[in-house]
């Protein structure tokens, strides 16, 4: 080396030797451009902080989300590893390929990735700063991202900061998988759960738990069972004891179902992964064949239920695919500005199939033979949707009830009906649903539009009729098996649901207490043939003590509740609130008075039996009239019907029928009276309503109006002074 030549500059480990091109980008005196490895670590850090952590932050306190879906610890670990590492690997792979062609282009790509990820991170702050201004919040976040990328290009200190953040992906993984409640999914706690030694008197036990329905659902104006609308509940009431004033122990499934199965009041912070050494299963396992079809919790220990119900419903590949699909939607709901997030399907009405209304897998003609299984036959059912799993589980239970049994059966069936999404009617026909499964419901809270709340109630009642049909099929199966007369047959729901404007749909409050707390409970005791109404202050925790009494099993532990026919409880009703994380007390007599008000309103809106359920909205006098003589010339307003092709190929045997006539409107506002005609006769009426995407309509017509021919013509009208102004049509 020449004496007047300066010594060679030492390059820090992990960086590339600067070249002339690199100097152009990085600037003199600002250090070399990072190597591909370091750039990859930087992108992984930014990706984890900007995209992964917001999602994991939502999920880390919701381990019940994975449990209720039937996801295993392996599912969670694999998804987490893929989500944390695969996108950064793809990004750095793209950079490497571009680098081969042009280093300058490679650096531009890297800066673009940096800008985009920082913009996503900044959006979590700008959307709170400007919650109702979507474009400004997006532009501001993008400006922050671009500014950071420019600083990154010019300042080595900024690049160093990102390098120091390289451990972020591992830290976030550890926090999520091992230092949050999610660890209980990965390492399920298995407490000691020994079956009670006593075998009892051999009484068969059937415990049927429907999901999300208040007692008022089943009532007529006299607060008796509306047998015209719900014939199978009516028939059950005539041969069982109806505990009309029963209450749930919690307003949510994750705490409500375990309270039924364990006889314990739920803790303030229940977990779906909690173990229950004392439960329905350990009480009856020694003397009964336990048949478990309860998928939302893990009350049944693995020693008795080695295979989880969800695992039986779908293979691991389908289950993981559904998890990825649903979490992609959850992630967008978390990251998007509020106004954009509202356009996505809701993620707080159930644990899965959030986007089912957009990409639902049941289509006419797909499964013509499987529809018969909706009421318990053994016909095969295919598909991945919630709807198909409900049908498949019912069909499987039918086979298990038939036997053969070496011991009396002890059956638990938890059915996710009439829980949302509402899509069934009495016979089990389903209608395709739009991207907004429940119009008027945003973030599980009803908006101010009373009409949309009434439409929600209509669809809920129709789906409860489907639950009634399922109940009838189950009772028929039990009777055919010869077990009915000597069985203890119990039917209840885990909690209620609310239909009040500006009110959360399924969190208990004083103003919706009766809707959420007062749940149906029917018990047909062994040998009982005559119905009875018992108005005692009973609770879900009284069910297991009743089972112990009538199976003559002494469990060796003390119950919190009492046998239902011995209840002497006085004082307020106590229900755990999922929102408040604690009990909410309410006077028993006030709950009954509130129920009286609910029954009055609901029976006024939908009186009688089936027919009134297809009448909601203004101008009901038009229903049944031919449109000839009532039509006016079309105006500027137009309607575009969703899934218009379905009206040209009606296939009721497929199980899918487009009797929810829905679509988009242009040229008119919300609250305009509408009518739907099928084959030239008015079938139903309704109103237009506003959504974040624009003005929409969705009107349920009686399925009977569509089942007479292979093709039907459906026309949507605006009602103007009793006249019909056509907006759009489909089919023919």
C-alpha cells in the first residue's frame, strides 16, 4: 500500500461493501446499504409490528376463538409461524430477484416495502385521529410511510434502528403463543377427571342445548307456548314440565354451556379450555354410553371424549383452511379504517365462517340427496359450512341414538341454532345471504332503524322454527328407539338474544335482561305423560343436580344448584355478563314484567302462526294481490337483484332457495316502501335501507311462492300511494 493512501474502511458485519451505486442511494458518510439478510430481518420486524401484532393482540385474550372452532395447538402454531415468517420471506425473495437485474431497482423495491409497512403501522393511529375520514387517514398514513422510507434511505441511524428491531418476530411469537391465554390451546390443561363410580338406575338421559334464544321466542300473547308456530315445542310442553321462568347463568356460550354441564356458576373470566372434573360426563360415564355432540367447549375430558366434536366435523386440512380464511377477514377488520371495516362481514356474531355470505359453499344442485339429512336421516352431507355441520351432526346423532347400546345412552347435543347467521326456515331450506349477514347490526349492536331490528327478529323466528323441526326429528328418533318413556329428556338454550334499537344484541343489560336471561327449559321426567308449568325461579345450574337425582347417582360432591323440582330459590336473578366480566343481578319480578312487555311487542308484530312471519313493513294489504292493474311506468330508481341467476333454476331439493330477495338500489334513499312480486303476485313488502356500501333491500318471501316451477320471475317495486313502480326484476 502506498504511504499516502488512506487505510481501507472496515465494513461492519452483516452489511454489503458500498459501491458507487450504493453511495448514490445511501449518501456519503451515512454507512453502507444493508445486506439482503439484514434487509430481510428488517422487513420481518416491520411486518410483525405493523401487521401481525394487531391481529395477535386481538386473539391473545380470545383463546376461546380457537377452542370453539375445534382448532388444535398445532393449527395455532403452524398458522402463527406462517403468518410471521412467510410474507417477509416472499418480500425478500422479490428483492433478491430484482437485485439480480438491477441493484438500484432492488433498493427501490425495498424502500417501497418499508414505506408500505410503516404506512400500515401509522394507519392504526391516523384512523383513530380521523375515524370518519377514510381517505385523509389513508393519505396521512401513506405520507408517514413515504417520509420514513426517505429517512431510511438517507440516514444510517434509521436503518440501524430497524436492525435493532430484528428480534421483534420472535418476541411477538413468544408473547402470543406462550405468555397469553392462547398457551392453553397449545398446552391444554388436563385436570384429574375421574368418573363417578356409581352407575345409577339406568335412566337414559338426553340433554339438548339450542343456542341463543330467549323464552319469549316460544310464547303467544298469553305467555303460553305458541304451538301453531312451534308445534314440536308445543307437543313437548304437553308431555313435560316447562320451567317458564328459568334463567341462564351467563349471556355467552363459553360460560353458559359449562354452567349447564357442570352445575357451577361461571367465574368472572371463564375459559373454554378450563377443565371440569365434576360434570355431566364424569357423573354418567360409569353407567351410560356417553354421546357428546357439544363442540363449543371442552367440558368433556379426553378420557371420556378422546375426539373433539369439531375434529369429527372436518379434516385437518379443511379446518386449517377455514382458520386462514377467517383470520384473513379478522385481520382486515382490525387494520382497516372504520368506514372500510364496516363493509366487511361481521366477526363478532359467531366464531367462524365470517365470510360465509360472500363465498358460501352451498349452491343449488350441489347436494340434492343431502337435504333429507337436515331432520336426522342418514343421507350424506358434504361441504364445509356451518349449515352443513349442523345437518351432519344431527344426522350422526340419529344413528347413535338408534344404537346398539350395551348401556343406556347419555346424550349431549349442542346445536348452533337459532344462532346467527339466520338463513333457515321451518323445513330447513336455506337462502343465500349477502355480505352483510344481519342488516342493521354493526359490531353486534343494533342501529337506530327499527325496521331492520324487526327484520332481524323475523329471520330469527324463522330460524327458531327450524330449531323446532330439529327438535321434532330428535324426539321421533328417541321414540323409535324405545327409550322415550323411561328417559330424562331435557331441552334448553344456553342464553338469549336481544332485539332493541341502539342496544348490543347479546350482552346482558338491565334494559334487555329478560331477553338475555330468561331461557327456555323443558324437562320430561321418566314416565311423565302430562304437561305442567312450573314458575319457580330456576337456573341453568339446577339441570345437573336434576340429572343426578333422576339417575339415582350420588356424585360425592355438592352442587351449587338444586334439583329443578325442589327449587326454593328466592331473591334476584344472577347472570354473568361477558362484557362486564362479572355477575349482573336483577329482581325476579322485574324480569317477568319485562318479559311481558317483550311478548306484547313481538306478538303484536308477528301474531298467530306461520303466515305473519312473512309480513313485516308497510303496505301489508298489498300481499297476495296481482300486480296487473297496480303497475305504473318505471321511474329513474333502479334495483339490481343479487344472485339473479338463481331465479332461473329453482331447485328446492338442493336445500337452497333464494327466498331472501335482496340487492342494491340506485336513485332512491332509505326508508322507501317496497314490494316484491313473484310470478305476477305481491309476495312480501318491506323498505329500503342504508348501508356503508349504499342503499340496499332484503325482503323475505314465503318459500311456497317459489316452489311451483323450475323458474320464477321476481320483480321489485317501489310502492307509491298504493301503486307499484317497477325497479328491477330477475328470472322469468
